[in-house]
C-alpha cells in the first residue's frame, strides 16, 4: 500500500515536468517574445518604454538566452513564485491568478461531488431496471446531456432566468458581496449562487458517468458471485448494493481521472458565459490578447489541479480495492 | 433495444435448431447490418445523418440566400411560419406556399424596433426559384437557381428568423453545416491517421515503444483539453486567411483527439495478436502484411468505424466551443460555433431567442452521431456470444 | 477413501422432492424448454448425481430447486417440495414461493445451499473470505459477530484450509482454485443445511485438486449426513461418488436409478451410448494397433535440453528487486520417431502447451536444441534458426489448436480458411484449390458445400474437423495437437481421435499429442511424457506409464483420475505428491 502511494507520488514528477514543458511551449508559440509585445503595447498606449527598461526586462527573463535556458529560467522563477508579467494587467501573474484558481478548484470539486452523488444512484437504477421505462428515460436524457455543449446549456439557463425570473443568474456573488471580505453571510451568498454553475457543468459529466455506471454494473450483475449471494438467501436490494455495486464502484472511482479534466475544460467556457470569478474568463481574455505568461501559467495550474485530483482518486481507489492494495 | 418478432427478417432467428442457409454463408458485414438494423434509434439517426450530409454537401443550392447577404431593415426579424395552402379566387384551398410580411413599430422607450407579422401581406414562396448567380462547390460551376425561396427576388423570407445584421439564420445554419461537419470529419481523419500509426506500432511491436507511447497517451488524457486547445489556437497569428485557420484548427483538434483512437487500435491489436487464428495464419505461412491486412484487419475495422463515429461528436463540440469563444474559426467563415457567437450576450438572446437555432443543430447532429456510434459498437462484433 | 455402504432408502429420509418440474426460457423469439417434466428425489445421507452433456438442463434444474432461475427463465409448472422445514416440520413447495420473498430466502443457504462451478468468479473479489462466509450464518441465525467468526474458522478447518485463523481474512485472489472451492464449500456448510447442491464444482480444477475436493465432499457428507446433489458431465466422477444417478438429455430425464444399475444395466440408449464413449477412452484405440516397431535412428524430431523463461515484468520505480524469471520449460529432452504418436500429459501450468509451441518455434526457447529431420532433408536445429528462416519448416510441421472457436477466423469462409496454407505455398489456381479443399473436407467427414459457409454455421466438433483439414492440407510430417479434443463433449472425442489416428497412418505422420486427460492419451499414444512444473518427470510406453508409473508425481496423477467404474470405488489408494504446496 505504502509502496503503491510512493510509486504513484514519484510518477507525479515526470507529469509535472511535462506540464511545465507544455505550458512553456504555449507561451512561446506566438511570434515575438514577451518584451516585444510589451513594447508594442506600451507604444500603442502612447507611452513608449525606453530601451533600458526593455533590456532590463529581457535580462530578467533571460530572453536573450537559448530556448532551453529560457525554459529553466522560467521554471526556476516559477518555483520562486515569479510567473512573469501580465501586460494586460500590468502586474505580476502571481498576483492575479491565485484567487481565481481557488474559485476554479472550488467549482470543480463541488461539481465533481454533485456529479458523483447524482450519477451513482441513477446509474444503479438504470442498470437494475434494465429495459424499463425509467431506464429508457435515463438513457435518453444521458445521451441528450452528452450532446449538449455546456456553454449552450449555460446560455439557456441565463435566458430562462431572465425570461422567467426577471434577473440574470451570472456570477458567484450578489453585487453586495463581490468585493466584501469573507464572512458567514458571504459564504451563504456563495452557496446560493454556486449551484447554477455546478448544475450546468455537471450535466455532461453526469450523463457520461450514468452510462459508465450502468455498463459496469450490468457487467457485474451477470457475474457468478451475484448468484452465490442469491443462493445464500440475501435480500435482493442488500445483495445488489453489497456485491455488484461495491465491485462496480472501483472503476467508477477511477473515472475521476477523466471527469476532472472535462470539468476544468468546461469551467473555462461556462464561466465566461456565466461570468464567474474563476480562472476561465481571464484565461480566454489572456489568450485572445496573447498575454502569454498569464495564459501559460493558468493552463499550467489547471493541468496541475487535474493531476492532483487524479492522484487523490488513485489513492482512494487503492484504499477501497484490495487487488491494488496487495499488488506489490 | 427490443424488437417485436414480426419486424425481424427471417434470417435473424438465433442459431438454435433451425439455422437458415442464408445466415450460414453471411459475411461479417451482412451479420453486422442485420444486427445494426435492430437498433431503431441508430437506424433513425442514420437517416438524420444522411439528411445532414446532404445539407452539408449541397448547402449553396439548399440555402435560400447567401449566408452573408444582409438587410439591415430586418435586423432581428422573428421567424415566419411557412403556409402551404392558400385559398384561391374561388375560395377553395390550393397548394401555394407563402409567408406573411412584417409590420415594424418603434418602441419609444427602448428605441427598439418591434416586428409583428402582417397577415395582410403574402409573399409567395416557390421551388426552384431564380436567384443571383452563385458559385457552387467553391466555384466549380455557377448556378442561378435555389431549391426554394421567395418567388420575387427581394421579398423577405426568414423561416428561422434573422440575426443582428438581418441575415437569414436558416441560410447561415445550412452553410454552417458544411463547415462544422467537415471539421469533425477531417479532424477525425487526421486523428485516425495518428491513432493508427501510433496505436498500431504500440500494439503490434509492444515492448519499450509501447510503454513510451502508452505513457504519453496517459499523460495527454490526464490534461484538460479545452485550455490546451485554446492555448494552441491562441497562438495562431490573427492575420491568417480563413482557409489556413480552418486547417490549423482541425490540426489542433486532432493533435489532442487521437489518443482514444490509438488506445482502441492498440487494444485490438494486442488482443488479436494472441488469438489462435492469427497464430494459425502465421503457421499457414502467411507473410506479415498478409497477416495484418487479410487476417487481423477485418476483425477490427468494424470496431474502428464505431469508435470513429463516436469521436466525431467530440470534434464538433470542440470546434463549436472554440469558435464560440472567438478563438476558433472567424467570420466570414460560417460554422455553428461562429453563429453561436451571436448568442453570446444575454441582451441579444432575450431579444432574439432564435439565435439558439445553431445550438439545436449541434445537439441534433451530435445526438444522431452518438446513436449511430452506439448502434455500430453494438453491431461491431457479430460473433460475440 | 473409505467406503461405507449407503443407507437403504427410507420414506422419512426424503429432503427434497421435485415433481414434474418444467423450466422454460422465453426469449421473445422462441421458447427454450430447458427442463421438462423432471422428477427427482433427494434423500438424507445420499449423493445424487445429475449427469449429462452441455445443454442438457442440469444446471437449470439446480437453480430451479433454489428458485433462482436467471432471466428470462421461469418455472412453468411442477413442485419442489422441501420436507421437514422450520419448526413445524411441514412440507413447503419452493417453486410456488415468490422468488424474492422472505420465505424462500430463509431456505436458501440455511436448508439448501449451493456450490458453483467457477471458483474464480463465484466469490466477490473485494470482500474477504471471512466476510463472505460469516454473512451466510449471520443472515440465518441470531448470532454475534465474534461467534460467527469462530464458527467460520471452525468450518474453514473442516474443509482443511491451512491456518484458518489467518486465511479467514484473506481475499479470494490470494487463494488458488482448489482453495477457493474449499472456501465455497465452507460457505455452503456453515448453516449445516439439509441439502447441498454442487454444480460441477470440480470441472474447472486440475485432476489432482479434483480428487482432493471429491474426497473432502464425501467425507463431509458422511460427517454431517446431509443430502448432496452433485451435477457433473464426467462419468468418472459419477462412479466415484454417486449413490443415485439421474441422466439428463435435452432437458429431460432419460434414466435414473442406483449407481450400479446405471453403470451395469443401462436401459436407455442414450445412457448406453454415453457409457460406451466413456469406456472407449479407457483403453487403446482399435485403430492404433500395436505400437509400430521403430528403430532409434529414424527420429523425426530430437529435442534436447530445451528451457524457456518468461521474464518477470519489472515496474518503474519499484524498489523490489527484480524477480527471478519464471521457468516455463526446464531442461526438456525427448525424441520423436517417424510415425510415432507421443503424448504429453500434465496439469495446467506444467508447461505442456509451451513445449508444443516451442517445438514449432511459435515461441522461442531460451536454450537447447530442437532438431527436425524432414523426409529427404538435412536435419536442422530450429532453435538456432532466425525467426524468418523457420517459415519453410511450417510446411512440414503443423498444429491443431485446442479451441475450435478461436482458431478459425470467423470472418473467413471455410474455403478461405483451408485454402490459406495452400495459397501461401504457391497453389494459386482457383479451380485446383476448390478441388483440393473439397477433397480435404471429404476426408475429415464434411460435405463439399461446407466450404462456402462461415465458421459460425458449424458446431464445435465440425469446426475442429475444419481445423484438422487446414492442418493436413500441406501433407505435413509432424503435427502438434494441443488439447485437440478437450473442448468437445465426451461422446465426440473418440470419433475425433479415430479420425486423427486414421490420418496419422494414412499420411505417415508423427504426432505430438498434448493433453491433460489420461484417457485420451491412452487411447491415442504410443508413448507418453509426463510434465510437471516445466520438466518431463517421466517418459515411456503408454501402458507402462499408465499402469506402472515410476515417478511419484505420475503415480499421484494416475491415482487421482476418477475411473468410470463404481466397483473400483475406494480401491485406488490416493497418492499425494507433496513437492507441490498449495496456496
């Protein structure tokens, strides 16, 4: 068990390394470097920077060095907490992103919990009542859920709220609380707003997981150990919950590995529709204006978030599945 | 899907007892077709997809107007109902399609134009109507006829409403079909090439190469795709011509989308490699290419077709999302995602809910592809016990 | 094993009585009558064997008794009377109860329990053995957790699981197949039921493990005095344990009676045929004739000191030292003479299949020599040849596979399958190919038209014939047949073996016949090699090895085989080979 966790933790290093490479490549892709863009930006705003400042910036970020060196300078700086400058915001990237990433994490994990809480029982229902009316309804809804882009759903929710409630449901806080310090009332306000993005984001995930849970459980329901349980005299409900469901739970847990990327992906788009204070809107803004240090850092941290989520689910899986626990 | 016995073809009754000679000499494709035909939703979806394909291929001819023809007079004009029957002079109903005109009033407080349908005005609508000359299939030849449209050139006909610039939504969606569907197809084709090469090598060679490719795939799968797509798309220079952007976007989509196909192909190769009949083929003296193409390929082509049809929706959804955010295709290219950009702000969708129409097209296309993919997957192995 | 004469039947001994039971499966397209008008009486202290080939309805009978028939099956009519249930000792009709109701559930596991065929999948993989055993008794008796655990340890000891105090917390995947079947037995026994139903409990096990489980069940039955309903397809097992026998065929009982009557005075032609085909495999085939006199220098194949290792997979970042490679073959040597049929016998994991594939160079041996001497050709060491240079030899050395389903490509017609080797070796004229394939089909007993059909049109036995036609298409000199008959029902085996023997003599082929079934080996082979853990422990004339084995492992293997003759019951001394420790 300990060996498994240790090995799994060690695997994080190459993954982190690869993520930083991906982020760095994205930062470097647009033509021209950061300082050129910065200079051009200043020039258009009418206060051209002097070349000494620009050279100092070049030196600081090692832009005159070969790519490999630049990469290591960037990673080194990042480890020290310096993620470069955002020329849109005219401030260091690290000042901008943490609040936003915190909100992204909150939304992603709340949605994950919601997705699981709904998909698990619905999937069980759909499998146990295979080919019933209820199963057909669930199946059709899950296909529909998988076919609807989350941003479209967000738009529809917005439209409906304006049309029928008379106000817009965007944001995570009421106007009074947007800039207020954290308090109990602010938390309540957050919870009141949070459910809409959670539901909108969760639909596609729920739809996919219901299909998976149903398929897994149908596989397990046909296994001989279910018959063993029945021959013991177990009541049907206990039997299904205690045996096949328990076994089907394991592949279900490992779906975190792909649900989380989907959620973080969805967050990027949905949050810009619902104007949530998560990392999505500023990422899109940054990418549109090719503010690459900001964009690269956000992409990197979103990937890291997913990697950590996957790590946690793998460790959880090792706790519940003896076959992994003992397989050393 | 349960099917009543009455609708079953004779040859489908299971093997026990009465086996028909027809089934005995049925090839895998025939068996699969019999199996697929039983999946009603998949069959219905196949017809939907055929319709979508026809719309995409003949969009110039099918769309009543050019997608970029604008009439500022009809900004946000609501959809009209198409009436098929009209009473003639004698008072009896005859088939003579028409639409009503609009009455425009200016709302004083919001300074907004409000359209109402004017029952008194009728604009006749006809089949094969004359239009301005337009190039078909990128200028291969020029046509001057549209399948349908207002009989008199210049009459307003907005069956799905008009957008901010008074452009006909129906025509724009029709044109968008071609771009959105083809991005899905081309993107999947590129993914498939990558998937076959990398997955094939991985599964057939095994060993260290397999290990490396698998780790790479696992890594890519663990990343959130949209930010990566956005990041790559954002790197495109703004001044690229539309066609180059189109191909760049498809390339970006397939760069990240190949992993699942590669996994499926590898899995098939691995399980087939150890099948007895493949060993038997080797002992029969078959050459390596013959083993792969004659003995192994027929067993997984069907699975790959199923997986491909399930991968297209993901591509379409991704393109829609990218374009919606303004980082994918750019106007004047018309795709469903580009059209949905118009629906981005809440004011416009409250004014003109028909701007959602391209979204409905996306949902229908994706749904149909998923159902067909599901049916194909069920039918992909007709020999499963 | 000690044999106690079974108690004479008495009226009040009846535990379960099945009357006119019919269980049908309505698939919507057709109705399959899995069990039809079945009558059965199960008595205390007696073992009742239900015997029949695949698809005869024996398993459905068992499930009907417990009222756990899988969908879309349904008990259509009849009664399953459980005598002396509950405090009132009344008679209940189980078939009439609600299959999900409380009353039938209190019978399952308490009065009637069941042991299933697949020890691998019949236990939940994510619960400990103890949890699964204790659950049964906690369901049916008011009993504390601690007490239940003590009781579970007690039954685990009864089924001879070593260190029951520790094994109780083990997971099924830590157990071998035999151990799992013991755990299943413990689970079935914990409530001391009146009837235990065992559905092919030893079919998935090796023959030595089977012998242990059979002895265990017999012993437990004598100790607890319950009724045992034992389902099997193996007449040897029937002869070994049955007091009463019911023979089923296509969902119906064709004959029932005491074991001796069934074996020595069978009335129904089906029973007679079944026994005949089983007994046929008790001696050498009439077609085999006396072992051909062969001189030592006329060897077609000389295998010397062949070893093969499977490298243990090493994990990234694993701190554990690299495991030693698994020795699949360990210094194997033998000689095959021209025209000889050599049997290779062993249990699963003994390396017999690996050896067969190494001989053909489908697998690569790690060391040793495999010298093949074709007719009119120079001897060649196949082990030393590069992979690409082996191919020409595959014309002379061919293989018959075990599984008639996976060895034929379902997507090719029979013609394409059989013509493939001919095509690859230069016969391209379509008409000549058709004529050749037709001839081959005829030779293996299939009609000419068969060539235009796909494999799914054929039964297992017919498919195996198609496989044989493909194998002999090139007139090979050596055939390696890997368990060529074990996927077939017993009544088909002798026919298939006769076909092979005929071909062997006709084309003057040599055979390596790999199998786990001594009966098949004895029927077919001139000589036999016994394999155990990658080594050949004994090799010699078939009669010598089978009747007077010299190695301890061979003795234990031979002694474990159930003989289809109830008179021999208890007369064979079971020998346990101790070098192998289970678990």
